């Protein structure tokens, strides 16, 4: 399945917005936000060819359901690193 670059780019931009939204929700311990985020990402990540994000999203959902803050924070950190890798690999592909 080949996803057009413009759709993939918009998908990644939406994920960047999701990542930016994580900090205030972590501060307020908004568990339902992370359950919903994990569930939604898990549902559509593989459609864009990001199975690894789907796996990470499943962990976000599980750790938020268990109210496991340290592991949830670790997953959010991984989410940020995943985004950085996607953005930087796209940048290097355009050079």
C-alpha cells in the first residue's frame, strides 16, 4: 500500500499536534485523553504504514488504563522520538 506523500505529511503533522497536546494532559493526569489517543493511534497508524506507532499506541492505551504514570511518560517520550525519526528521515530523503 503506497500512501501519497502529502497524505503522509498531513498525518505526521497531526501526530505532532497530538504530541504537543500531551504535556498539559500529563500534568493534569488526564488518563482518558491518553486512553483515547492510544486507541485512535492504534486504529489508524498501520493504515499509513506505521505499524511501529500502532504498537507504541497500544502501550499508551494500556498504561493509561492501568494509571501507570512512569510507563506512560516513557511511551510519550518514545512517541516524541518516533516523530523526530519520521521527520528527519523525510528531510534526508528530500536532500
